[in-house]
C-alpha cells in the first residue's frame, strides 16, 4: 500500500485512547457538536446487499 499515490501515512499520529480523547476534548471546548440523530456512516467502498437464495 505504500506505493499507492492516494495513500497518506502520518508518522506523528498515534491511534490511542489518549489522543482520541484529546481530539474530543478540543472539539468540546470549541463547541463543535455532532447531531448523532441524523448521523450517516461514511463508507470508503459501496455497500452491496443481496437476498439469500432459497434452499
């Protein structure tokens, strides 16, 4: 994946609970809230569903 021109690797970001908590606290201080009642997930690839075949 390192050869993909669309890939971006951040060496100074650590995916830990502490770093995520810091991001959340910063957003809270800035009053940047999200309305989770209308949240829609963002999927990187299309989701396909099918109907199961009868046995």
